[in-house]
C-alpha cells in the first residue's frame, strides 16, 4: 500500500491524534447504536497495546459551527469506556486550553475523546489555524474515519500539514484493501449492482465500473430513467427527465453488460411519508399503467439477478432495489442481499458499499455473511467512481 499504516509507526510513549467516525445516533443522551465505535476498536486497542496515549476526535451531526448540547460527544466517551473497560477522559472542547491541558496530562495507555469538531465551523472550512491547533495536541496522526475520508476537512486533510508521520488506521486499511482489490484485481466474473433513487448520483460510478465489470446490474428508482429513455411508459415512477440522453448513452456504452429489470412491482397509490400503498401488481416493464408507480423489482427480475449474482466471484453492491423502507416493497432488496450471502458461502467476495445497502443487509440479519461492509456510504461511492479520497491522499507516503 502506498501510504503509511498504523502498524508502521513507533507508538510507544507517543501521543497519537486519531480521527474516528463516531457520528452515531443518540437517544435520550445515550448512544443508540455503537456499530461505528466498535469498528474503531481494533485500531484503538492496537495503539494502546503498543504504548501510545490516544487523543480521539470526531464530528457528530451537523451543528453548523455552533455548540449544540444535544450533539455533544460525551455519550460516546461513556459508551467507549464500556467497550474498552477502561476510563475514557472527555474534553469539552477540541481545541484551546481545555483540549491542550487534557492532552498534555495523558500517559501511555490513556484515552481522551475531544468534543464535537463541528462545533467550530473552521473544521469543515479546513481552516489553517484550526488545523494547526488540532495538530499541536499530538506527536503522530492516524486517520481511521473512512466515512469522512472523502471530505477535505481540517481533521482529515488540513491537520496532516502540521504533524508527521500521518498514517491510516486498520479500518481504512481494510476498506481500501477490499474496495481496491474488487476494482483493481477482481476474481471474475465481477458483478456490480447499483440501485437507489437517482441516476445522477451514480453516473461516475457507472462510467468507472463499465470497463471493469463483467455485468452491471441496475435496479431501484434509477432504472425508470433508463426505461423512459427507451421510450417506455413509466407512469408516476421516479424519473430524471434531464438525464434521458445520458441514460441512452450509458445503455449504448454498456451493451449486454448493463442489466436492467424486466418486471417491477407497481401500485396506483404510494405515499412514502404515510407508508401507505395501494394493491401491489407485478408488471412487465413495458406494461406499466400511466397512473402507476414502480416501487420494487419484480419476481422475474429477482430470478435473473439471483442467477447473475450466483455465478459471480466478486460482487459489489451500492443502493437498494426498491422502496426497501416499506416492508411490502422491500422484497427485491432482500432477495439481492440473500443472493449475495449465498454467493459468499460459495466462495465469492462480497462487498457492500455502505449507506442504504449496508442498512438493508443489517436489517436482513445477513451482515456477518458478507465479506466486507463499508462503513462509509459517500466515501465508498467516491472510491467506486475512481476518485482520490482527500483523507487518504493527505497521509504520509510509504
């Protein structure tokens, strides 16, 4: 790997400033889901075992540069303390005298969590002075927050100009290994599955993946823009009217590689906010009624997608196949999740690109049956687009 990793560092007696992703849901002042805390544990424990003193920093929510008590990271300090079974100190700011004195008091094996970085707008502005203040807290820097690696913020990019060495943590190393191997040296057949609402968010992904994959499956709301571009009636289904020419060019470029649904689940009534639907009707994609909504892939499409996934040796998935938030129109998404779990059992590499796909796999109880589930939806998407991630690019070269 071209960048330093935490295992390259001499950590003994050093203060290690580490960016983590503790952007977790809070309920009644407590951490409601500690998955992101647990994802950071291997790097945290490695640094402590090697004799480092650890200063953790993260954002939580979008306080927009103001101190919002409900978005304090204090509950994360308490939850992390329970996971580590050792004290975790908390500083009620991330820069300035409070943070400096808390960081200065650390000994080897100690852990300190700083207050929410985004209580200062300088964090997202990638402000030079703020970056310097963060860097002054540690002797070395480790980034293990893959979920924010696509952002050039003070704590992910700016800080690296004022502290050295800068290395990636075990989580980012794992993310890049799986996503990178899937893209650069996949075992074939290599299948990518893209879903979600809009084609506009996935154009660069499709463009980057088409030359690399053996098959590219498209489902979810974005499929209806392709159908419309083919001149089909799509009723009230989701469409991006300004992307029809683009959809046509992608179909021409993709040829047989690009696989679209052949049928869908339709309804004449759909209210997402009230979670209400009319009668669900399996419909061929060339027979959608003018007053119907396409809400999920149909049974013939499920069978087709399952066959392609079953034959694959590497599968990457980003985006649901329908309105999976409503149980009645979640069958297509869960069918893909089950097909990927079965392919994994048969020796395939399965990579879930974060976001809604990760949520669906978790909800289906299949998370432990996938090879890798990315912790960063936006970051994994940009990686699949072939873009450089600023939070990784800023680290010290090997």
